[in-house]
């Protein structure tokens, strides 16, 4: 899903540049690679955060803060 979203953003930047007639942004494969790596790092951190929350609030759903109930 993240790769599709990254490709959508990069493609839209290219299309807008062509429509305007000024290529203010250069399409680069590095952008796609680094954005994908950033998405994967964020996903791994989210999974770790969720495991920590489950450890601290196990078996006590009423004690879980409202903000964290959706994450769990």
C-alpha cells in the first residue's frame, strides 16, 4: 500500500510539472526507495509500540486510556 501511495505522489508531481510547463521537481528513484524505507521503519515502530501497550494494559481494557484503545 505504501509503494502505491508513494508512486501516486511522485506521478502527480511529474504530471503537475508537465501541465505547468516547468519541471520544478525531478523524478528520482531514490525518493521512492527512501520513502518506502521510511514507511517500513514507521510500521515496525508502530508494531513495537502496540506490543508495549499490550504489555502494560493486558487484561484491563477499562484502564486503557481512550487514545490507546483504538491502537490496541
